[in-house]
RNA sequence: GCCGGAAUGGCGGAAUUGGCAGACGCACGGGACUUAAAAUCCCGCGAUCCUUACCGAUCGUACCGGUUCGACCCCGGUUUCCGGCACCA
C-alpha cells in the first residue's frame, strides 16, 4: 500500500488479479442458495455512457454483496449485438456490419473490465454470434410448430428512413422509435408472433409480480388494454350480411342512431359496388389511405366520413339506421365497426352534430341542470335507463350485464373481451439480424428449415447501398435452396428477425452459455431461474419487458422452462442527466465514463453515481459531487494507511470494549453494518448505505484522536469498514485489505454480522414534549417502562418549571423515545 | 380525458412502523497548518424575531381542511411537475 492513493495502479492491479484468479467464475452448486442478478445487456454502440455505468454499478453492488453473504451468485454480461446502426455504418463508411459490431464489442468489453464489474466472463453471450442465433432460429421453429408464428398480409407500419416495417411498440407518437421519422402504412406480407393469445396471462400475471414497480405494471396494463364488453350482430338491410360491432356500453343499445365502419372494412367495397355511392366512398378511402398516423390523429375532433347508402337494423327494436364509413373507427381494434350512440359517446356526438343525425337519450342523468332532450355534449356518466323497453328504470351500469345476458338468450350478441394489444410483427427488411429459418416451396408452402441445418448463416456476399430492398436480397447464394419437405427448388425467407427477439431469452442462455447441443439445458435453467433481480432502464418497460415475459410463457408452455415469469424483482434505474437535461451530443453536455475514469478512477465514478441519488430517481451529474466522492475515498485510504503505519499488534482480535469512546465506536460500527446490510439487500438504497459508511469514517477519525485508543478494536473496525465498502468501490478496498495484512481476496470474505446488543446503549436521549412541542431533552436509562419514564420525567426540575401552574391532562410515554405532557 | 408517480434548506437528498424534520454529501462562510497556495484538519450553515453575546421564541416538508396527545408520514379536497395510454368504441 503506497502512501498516496494511486487509483490507476490500484485498479489495474486488482482487475488483473480477479481475472487471473477467475474470482467470479460460477458453477451450479445445489448445496448453496442461488442468486441471479441481471443487468440489461448493452447494445455495442462503441463506448459506454453514464447510463451504463449506473446500471452496471448497481448490479455489481448487489452481486458482490450477495456473494459475500454466501449466495451462489450468477452475474453475467453480453451484448445485444444485432441491429440497424451496424448496417448504417456499412452504408455510410463501407465497414462490414460484423466487423463494426465486433470492434465495438471488444472496445466495450475493455471498458466494462475497467469498471471492475464482477462478471463471469466465461458466460458472455453475443446475439450476433452464430452460436447464439442458431438457437434463436431453433426457438422460432418451435414457436412456428406450436402455431405461435404465422405470416399474413396486413397494413403495417413502415419507416421510410429505416426501410423496414416496425412493430406497434416501436411506433412512438406516430414516429419511428429509432429515427423519429413519421411512420406510414403499407400492405405487406409479414411474420407475426401470436402474443395476443397471451394477453390475458400477460395481464393477470402482473398481479403476481410484487417485486415490480407499479409504474411499469401500469404501463403494461395500458398497453395490453383489456376492455370487457359485448359483440352484437346488426343485419344489413337488403343483404344477407350481418355486421358485428364491439361495445363496452351495451346499456345504450336502444340509443343507436347510426353505424360506422372503418374505411378499410372488408364489407365496404361490396356494399357500394355499382351504386351512386361507389365514387364518393372511393374518394374518401383514397384520402384516408394517403395519410400517416400523425395526420390521421392530428384532426382530433373534426369528424369526417361518408354515407354508404345502406342501413343496418337494430336487433333490439328493429330500427333502421344509416351506415357511414369514417376514419375515427379503426380496423385494427374490435370488429372494425361500431354502433353509434351520440347521446352517450362524445365522438359519436361530434359526428352526429356534423352530419345532422338523430340523438336519442337512453340514460337519464337525474340532474335538472342537464336537458336530456337538448344535449350540448354527450352524457357518459351514470344514470337511470329510459327509452329502453323493459330496461327502463334500471341503473345503467347494472343494465350492461342485464342487456348482454338478454342478447345472449336471443342469440344476437355475446360477452367479449377486446385488447388494444396486437400481434407482434417480427420480420424486418434488414440484413444485420437473425435470418428467419423459413423456406417457401411452391408445393408445400412455408416450411421450416431442418433443425440439423441450423444455423441459417447470414451470407457475406451482400451489398449495402442504403436503397431499395434488404441487402440480403443482393446475395447470390442465400435465397436459393431446396424444400426441406419435398426436395424441390425453393426460396428462402429474405427477412430477418426483430432484434427484440434476441433479447427475449438471453437470460436463459446465460444459464448455459456454451451449450452447443441445445439452447439451454433445462436442469441448469431450473437451478438458476428465475432472475432474482433485474436492473435496467424504464424505457424498456413495455417493449423488452413484455416480449421477454411472452417468450418465457411460450417456452414454459413448450415445456422448456419451469417458470411462467422470468423476472422476480425489477429495478428501473433513473436517467443520468446533466444540468437538468438529458445528456446528448446535440446539447453538448455529455460526460463520458472514459474521461471520469481517467481523472478519478472507476471506484470514484461508481461511488458518486450510487451516492448522488436513489437508483430509481433521475440523477443529475455534478462535477463537484464527483470531487466529493474522490475526497472521501482519499480520506478512507489515509485512515487505513496512517493506522497501518503505527499499528503494532499481531492481528489478534482479542479486545474489550471499555471506554465510552469504545462504546460509541462499537455502536456506530454495528449500526453501519446493519444499515448497509439492509439498504443494499432489502431496499436498494445505496445512497443511504454509503452515507452510513461515511459516518463510520467520521467516527473513526474522531476515535483515533483519543489518548486511549484500543488498537485491536480499531483494527477490527477498520477491517469491517473495508469489507462493507468493498461492494461499492472494490479496487481500493482490495488494496486496503491487503495493506491491513490479509492474504485472501475480499470477494470471498464473509459479510460481517452485527451485534444487536451493541446497538443498545446504557442511556438513551429522550424528548420531552409539552402539547406535542419539543421542550426538553433528557438522558435516561435504556429500556425504562412507561410508568418509570413518566415518573423520572415529572421529577425533573426543568420539566416541573415548564408545567408549573398548569393542569396536566394526560401524559403519553413512548419507551426510549419520548414523553409528551398534555397540559391546559 | 383516463391511469401511475412525485413535490422537503442555496443544491443532491435523509427521516424504513404516526414520535427530535433537514442524516450524509455538495456549495458557501470562518478558523488552524503554510512564506504562500493547494491539499488536509476543525467549526458554522432552514427562515424570521429577541439579544452586545449567551440563552431563547415563533414559523417551516406544494396548497386548503380533517383525524390524533403528536402528521413530511394517515384521510378528504386543490395546484404544479414528470411518465404512460388516448378518436380503443
């Protein structure tokens, strides 16, 4: 141990030590309780940013702490390494996507090692490696065989800039999640996963995820968007057709005055063919189809539509009502058609006003301020049924179920549940992704590649022009193949998989990363899964976290994994900002981890980022704060160095705690162990854990100034300080640990236990309140009964002075805390 | 509009079960050491008032009200901010 804290040599020394000794290598060990801590793996963009540092620092503290507490800890890392940036680099700079990606991976591996993270590097996974995507393809085939994957032509989201389709989840405010370009619609034949089959389970299981933030669960609930209602059939007058509508307001059925179909509804073309309505309908359709989602929703309240010349018959009262098409009805939700009740739905009301349609009230608000026959807006609240035949007089909320029951008996409707969630569009017209292992044969249709032929390798004879179809289509070798079923000439699928598939099961692969016979061995995943603590950014609340849950459920149904849910506990870390704003190149406020590690070292960077804010909250980067953390580490280092210089003992731990100063130090020491143990292990409050370690350091600085220092005890306290600080700042702690004369690495040192009795002092300071206001503080013996406390306090002259001449109404005593005297 | 979360000194934040509001750190001010500076160590640091000073008093956790001996914490209402969903029938 040098006199000065030289973080550069200390950090490289211990990183080398951990690596050479394989300090973090993990095996399945049935005799030990396992703990799986996982941080969301990074995309290899080139360099780490502060968000990564925060994510991995949090995970590393948990991993190191659990390991010292005797758990068999799985703490892996890898790279989510397929995706568009690699391909864009190829187009822009002519670098091969594979080379670009692997160079970045190596760069980032180096940076992660510099942070001193306790990963088992032997389990590293890269999703762009054939060893990985082979099993991705295998899983795809299992899903296909199970009927979970299908190809279908549909209007899909198309990003003109990325030149590919997007899943609904990747369209944010009508724009591409990645490049922010407005997304258009295209009719294309694409591969889907039937995630909607799992809508109910994805929703209901959320209640079992007690270790998840409420915020994330709410976001997923909103996204799945379950609504319970009824499907009702309306006959179309003068045809054999019947149109189904979905409604959550079956109680308003008698108030229907018109119907609306989505412009894309399959009936529309046939219904207007050859009539005078054909031309205006076609014109409207053209207009709607040329709008992207932003334009379509920007005219929020201004309703448009066209009458199609046909009428529907209300099954409950035989009333003939006109059918319109309008873009406020969406083909993708419900049945793509609605019954319109302008009196009780604002959208229908706006439309009815514009087209001068009838408005029939069927729910009476029972409020004299509302003129039910002359509404100025739709009445959507609770009321009493009117104009509704036998339902009149009933509460409308109760009438919903009664109406559905009746419709069911009459055979004209039934209870239905609808979801906002759509099937997951998983194919992409891009090169740098897992090839979809499907083959199209003229005779056999779509056939999966034979499993023994996996992986279907990405070809390298491709061109990146940035124009036209996917680069894969430029390969001479890739497309041609034979049908795995009949052996005839056939064509390979040219699309690749959405990279969100790769990240939907990587946590399973970590359990058995090097398996070349299977995606993973069930015995191993049974041992390690599920993930005890998952840590990552809240931006993945819907996309990744829902897809991964879906994968786990589907794999569970295939008998491949034990649990239905992959992540037991979830911690969503807040963003790292600078000056209250997101760090970004365009603002120019980016602080790079490289720069900070170079100036202060990894330990300081880790310490600051954990100390500056609780993990879930946003963290504002502060250069002064970093200085403070660096100062603290120097302060600890000096404490240990100075102690060593003067230490004359032989390492013996025999000592007595005698003086008041000993007792105080013992109290603070045990309090710190308790606080750090609970804050790290229980509630992930790293900032308060660190603050209590700082208090211990302050206490030791005071203690060492005393003339009667108990050297053996102080050694014990300093040893313990170094142990509890080590999960946060491992390098400097290893160095100090060695300096303190220990030969073993801190990684395997058992976590200290605290002595509850040391936390009980002989006397305790209590507060004396008069009418709830603090007036006096007294030292009394610990553990006094309420009665004794009251007697002691009342006998105190200062208290008597305070209550003099007043009538004592009541005295409340809380043991070891306070006495409150209520006076008049 | 619906749903979720938040609001505490100059700043980041603490108070874990209803019991001393402001731990710990940053910034700032003062002192010690030094020829000097840096570093380090020590002290102070919510507001207002009283006081030469000490001592003390009052107010104070977004706002209004309630429950309680006692409320940052529980209940009712309001405001602002952040996030999600939204022409979803």
